[in-house]
C-alpha cells in the first residue's frame, strides 16, 4: 500500500489531477521517521504507545537527563525502522540553542539500496 505524501506540519500534497500524491523510497522513510519522532505519545488512538514526542523538549534549556532521553528516543525510532540499516549503525546529532530550538540531523544507510542518507529537521514545539 502506498503512503500519502505528507510532511509534518505541512498540508497534504496532491497530484496535478487532484489525487493524493503518494510517496515511496527514502522520502517515505524520512516522513515516517519524522512522524514517529514528533508525534506525542498517546495521541494516535489506534496505537497509544506510538510516538516519541520530541516537541515537549522545545522552548527551554534542557537538563543532562533530558538530553539523554532525547538520544534514547531517537535511537528507539531508528532501531524500529526496517529500512534503516543497522550495520553500520545510524548516527545522529541534536542541538538545543539558547532560544530553545531543537534541531536534529540523522545519518543512516537506506537498507534497500545501501545508499547513505542525511535527514535534517527542526522540532516544533507542541501546538506549533
């Protein structure tokens, strides 16, 4: 089944003929990763444990424990994605600046093709 082209925080995309635009491959995987990281836990009614909820870490200085939790949440999402190659393991960095903005960069290998990929995104605060 094809997945709908829909980046977090943006409108659904449509084809020139007005049909839902579908997505496959690396773009689909990147959308799945971002969706899993940004969805607040408990808000997806069919899967109440789905979502890492990174948005709760935006807008303030973070403690060492919270930074460790962010690292754990990102790892858990990447480990559960079958299209992210496990060896070598994906790497990621995240930064929390003075304004409270949280940005994430993930480097991984797309398992179906073996091609390295980089995914960059800023984490919106809840309600943004």
